[in-house]
């Protein structure tokens, strides 16, 4: 077996490095990766490797992940993120992990910001100053700008164009990525000293290589091959083949002797049927997954427990799609209960949240209030940074409205304190911005639903 077959992900990182050398000429300052949706994580992987001691390119890589909610506050927030690295022990540890040694006075930029100077200009100057004072380094600093949340992609793209258009300091480069068929950053790519790198990584083939490597007689390898073929049949919308490979995947999982693997096959089969709108058959498969995993989960099998939570989530999604609100409530409540028992706070919060929405759909607001309280309690089990990037702000905001209507003053004040802690004093506006970015009536499905 060749190295490429053995390590398809490393091979694709090497391809990205080769394309970087090909497209990033000395005068280039803006680099836009053009990727398929399944290649996005490879851009993150490329950044992680190149920003580590294992990086092979001559540039130094750093990332700004400031969430984008509104244009007016974004430059200030980006500068705050940069200064945070110098003003907190956590930020210092992050920089030390890169192996960078630098003589740098960040306090002057804090003073300039406090004095009311333009945050964007301060940020460019602070970054250029940093790049030119790194010990033993005279190359380019590559700034990877990737907001961890982006409520308005088009507005962010417009802001980014205006931010980059006046020019970038000579020791800096900016790295971005754009997803094909969306391509919000075309105007940025048309700016002077910009280039677009087509990724063309064929991640589906990489996944196939990973999934099917090993002994072909091993039931686990057979299972992976069946699941890959199931996904291929689904992409071509071939119902007969979906049934064929779904049943074979379940059989291979059963042959392995691993209940969680068999149940995963059942869920994959049910998910494919769901996406082909074969709803009754999908429900039958998902009920089967619940039956397979319920007893092992109760006796401490964490792997089976995780699959059980997924099965409940899928059942809720199917019932929600078919507008069977009471059935959706039950499925999502069971998801919340199972995830709580298994100490999976993010999934517990999502289960209770979706159960509350299903209750609202069939008019039981009293029960919805109780479910939102369960979701809020689950979210409080997360650290503040994690809360910020989950559904917790939406849960808290929904519960805040209900607490206000019911004159639950203590609960209302507690929620306000929590939201101010993670979103700042303008938390209400940030939540309004996020809600405005989601199409009306679009209730987020469990994340794994999009991955099958």
C-alpha cells in the first residue's frame, strides 16, 4: 500500500502546501481558498499544522476568530481579541505554544483604542509591529480570518472588502476561504495583490480510502464500505440501493458483535430514508436503534448511550419535519433525558430546547417553559466560552422572554447576568442579529443529520 493510500489526509495537506507555493507569489497579500463544503475543515487543518512547530511553509500563521454580528463593533472586537493575547495568561500561553519569541509592547495599542482612535488602523499597525519584531524571522505573518460565528455572511464580506481595500502592511498576508456556489468573497479576491487557490482535494475519495482500509474480511471494514456505498446511493437518490446497502451495513454491524456499531448502521439507514422522504420506514429504523441501545446505555455502555441520544434526535427531526408535534416533543424529551443521564450537556440542552419548540407548536406553553428551564440548566453546565458557541444564548433568550411574561424576576435577572457574561452588555442586539440571519420557520436540525 502506498503512503498516499495509507494517509490520505496528510497527502491532501501536502497538496495544499504545493498549491500554496504555486499560487502565492511574492507580491500576493490576500489568499482565498475556494473549497467544497466538505473541504472547509481541511483549511482549518492546514492552518493548525502550519501554525504549529510542524509547519513547513516559511510564513508564520495566526488566526483571528472574532464572531461577526454587526459591522460597527467588529473592528473593535478583532482588536480586543488580539490584545487579549497579550493581556491574559491564557493568551500568553497560546503564543508561547507557537514557539514565537518577540519583543512587543501591546499596551500602546490599548491606550490608542481607549483614546478613541480608529480600531482598524490600530489593528493593522499592531499586527505589522508584531511581524517585524519576531526574533529571527524576516518573513510574512499570515492572518487567518475566520469568524467562529457569522450572523450575516454578506455583510461580513462587504466589511472585509472595505477593510482590505486600502492595502495591507508589507509584512502581512491575509488568508480566507470561500465555499463554492456561495462565494461571498469574490470581490475580496478581485482586489490588488489577491489570489484564489482552488483546493480540489476530492475529500470523498479520502473518506473512502480511510473507511475501507484494512482487512476486507473484518466486519468493521465491511461495515465502513457498506456505509460509504449507502452514502453514494443516497447522493444519487437510488432508493433500491439505499435499502440494499443499508441492510448490508446493519448486517455487518451485527456480525461485528458491537451493538453500537449495528445501531449506527440502523441510524445511517434511517437517515438516508429520511432524506429520501420515506418517513414511515425511517421511523421504523430509528425505533429499532432505540431498542438496540436502550438497555446497554442503562448499564453504563457510553458508546451505546451516545448512539441512543442520536437515535432520539433523529426521531425528533423526522416527527418535526412531518409536523407530528406531540411525537416530536416525546422524542426530543427522551433525547434530553438520555443525554442528561449520560452527562452530555450540549446534547441535553438541544433535546430540551427542541422539545420546548415542539410544545409551542401544539400550544402547550406551560410545558415548553419547563423544558426551556431544563435546557438552560444543561447549558449552565458548560464553560462560558462553550456556551457562547452553542444554542445556549437562544435558549436563555427564549426563557428570558417567558420569565418576564410570568414575572419570574429572579430567573430573569439570572439569565441577564449569564448573557452579559458571554455576549457583553449588548447581548439583546446580538441575539436579534442572529435570529434575523436565520430564515423564518427554519428550525435547526441536529448537526449529525447533515452529516449522513
